[in-house]
C-alpha cells in the first residue's frame, strides 16, 4: 500500500482533533510541556513497536497479512466508537510534567487502534516509513495546540473528529481487504 | 490514578485477548523436509493404487467411524486421480505408471464419439467437460513421464472435444448431450472450465503445431473477465485449475490483465492456507475457526499456490509475492504431512488399508482428498529441496 494511504490512515486513526480536545489545558490552551512529553514518549514508543513488529508477530506465530486483518477490525470498531463519541471524557491527570505520561501519552495519544496500526505498518513497511506517517497527526496536533478552546472551535473539532472516525472505518475496511487479498 | 488506569488497562488486556483468540490465533506450521513430503505423497498414492478395482475405478471414499465405503462415483475425480498417479511417476516414482494405466482402463472402456473428437463418459451419462480436461492433462503427464506416444491420438481427439465445447466468449459448456449429440446449452461447471483450460494448455505443449493455444487463451480471458458474473458466482472463484493453466501458459502469453487475475488467485489461496493453519479443531478455536477444512479444499489451495509460485519464478510481475507464497507453501506442506494418517493410526481402523496414507475430514476421506494433496505436495518439493 502507498505512503499516501498510510498517511491518510494515521491521520484518521490517531485523530488529532480528538487528541486536541482531550489534552489537559491551562485556561483555553493545552499545557505545552505535558504535550511535548506525551508526543516524545509516543514517538519513542512508535519506534519500539515498529522496530519490534516482525519479532512480535513471529513470537505470536502470526503473518503480517493476518495481523493487518486484525488491525483493520480494531480500526473499524474504534472508528465507529469515535463516530458515536467524538470527544473523550476528561481524564484524571498526574500533576506537573508527569501529566505528559498520564493522561497525555496514555490513554489519550496511545490508543489500541493506533497500536495495532503501528505494529502492522512497522511489519509491512519498516520503522522510517511508520514514523513519517505518524508525523502527520503529530504535526497536526502541534498546530491545533495553538487553537484556543471556544464553543465554536470545540464544535468544529468535534465534528471533524467524528468525520475522521468515519474515515477510520474506511481505512479499517481497506486494511481488512488488503490483508485478505495479499500473500 | 488507579481508578483512571484500571479501566483502560482492562480494556487493553481484554481486547488483546479477544483479538488473539478470535482474530489472530497462531498460524501453526510444522517444519517438514522434502523427503517427508515426498513420502506423504507416495503414501497417499498407495492409498489410491490399493483402491483400484477390477474395472479400473478407484475406491471412492471411506467413513472410518462406521466402516463404510460409499457407492457413488465421479468421472472428474477419476481422471484427476489418474493424473495424480502419472504425476507421481513423473516425479520419479515410476511404479505408479502401472497404477495409472490400471485406472486408464476404465476410461478406455467408456469412450464416446463427441464434438468431432472423443470423450470419456461413464455408462450412459452425458460427456462431462471437466473430466475430459483432466483426461487430457493426465495423458499429457503420462506422455512426459514415459515418453510413450501410444495415446497421442486419443489426446488429440479429446482436445477436439474440448474445443468443440467452447463458445465465442471463451466460456465452455459443461456437458455434451448424448441424445442431441451437441453441447448442452447454458450449463457450466464450477471447476470444469478451469479443468478444460488447463488441459488445452498441456495439449498445446504436446502438440504446438495444432491449434490449442488460441482456445486456451480465449478461455483464460473468459476466466479472468466474465466467468464469475456469467456463471453466477457472488465473488471471484478461487480456481486452482485456472492457476495451473496460467502457469502452463507462462509469462509470454500472459498480459497484465491475466497477471492481475493470477495475483488475485494467489491472494485467495493465501488466506485459505493461513486460516487453515489457525485451525486446531479444539476448544474455543473450534468456535471461532471451525473444524480443520476438508483436505481436498486445502490441497486445491496448495496446488493453486504452487502453480503460481512456479509462474512467479519466471515473471517479474509476481516476484514481490514470491516470499509470501513460499511461506504459505512450506506451511501447507507441514500441515498436511502432520495430519496424514500413518500406519499406526490406521491399524486401529476396521479397514487399515483405507486409512493409511489418507487425510480425513471429520472421519471421512474421499479419493480427491488424496489426489489434490499428492499433486500439491509434489509441486512443493522443489521449494522444500531448497535451503529454507
């Protein structure tokens, strides 16, 4: 599958609008330090997951194509969930910069659907490719972090989050079909 | 904090367990050697050979739990099993030529003039296209295995019959009607077209001066473009005979459209083999994956994949699939060698001779269970003989 597909897939699955709406804020803007820490931990985790993807699949006795089917099913389920609930409820937070780990990295940024896609892309395309694709939602959430929360922006981002949820369903179906058809 | 993390972690753990059990059970692929795979094919060939009766027909099947041999028979399965015995001979197991010739007696006793040529038709039945496609394939394989030209005339006559069943769009009618002495209109066989297609490609290889190539290519396009729609399949049919035919045609005769069809077929065979490797037939796995599939079905996927793997060796448009094909084929061979009934297991049956060398699906084994897997295992041997 092409880089364009994976770029689109990571955008839909990571869903930077949903990320933005769930970040702990000071007033109307996200707190920059926890976000930076959270993104740093996310990228480090993505490197580990993508690099270890082949080994993990070997250990599980699962082929990359079969895992792609599983990833597609998870993504379809998550996409449907996001369509119904486009905004997370506010999570409890550790204090200070530790908020970058909980809740920013986990559970906000690092979701089950992102994990399965990271592993699938890592197994199929390698670490570098995976990181370039992940860079797109990461860049998007950095841009969105300068957007003040207001009733209007919240409504728009909620709608866009729902839209990306729908697109995630499409991505999931494409992953399932690809996993079924590929050798 | 615990209140925050526990629900999320519980979701990850439960979700992970669900995915593992229901979506990605382990793909279990026992490792086998070429020697073991060859022996499995020979043992299954012996099952077929032991079952040849006085009239040349094979023992059709065996239900081990009630010690029953069914009375039915099938012409296409007869010629396919005969073909398999000649394939064993071609692979170096020369004694199977005699067994194949024993089975050939039944064919020679049931020939009719049809379509300007000759066809095999049991008793008073209409002449079936598929059985004759496989008859052509069997005789061509016998010719390659023995160098004996005795049946060249019959091959050419059967080829005439096959071509006479072809329609303008490349489709092939499944039966020749004895009463009207013409092809039976609007009847198609789910496997028959692919069987005839492959037969024509092998006849072209034997007799390049005769015109079997054009009809074969016409049917190749029909299979790729129109067959599933015209013949009412809801999805593209994973036709291993078509895979054989395309591999026989080779890259020079296959344009990008036909190669795209070959790639689609490889995908079907791959998912079939991967799902099979996930089946244990026990516990929760039985609920989510069902019983291990009929050996004939698994064998067809192995045959089809092996044929396309041969094609991929010569056609760069399929090279990217080759590693995946090899993984699937090694896995296929491992599964089938491990699941074959050996002498010790067969000794516990009422009829050990109908158990040893066979593959069973829920206590029943049929001649095509052995036939397809012999063909597939023989086709995988060159891969297994390479270093993994």
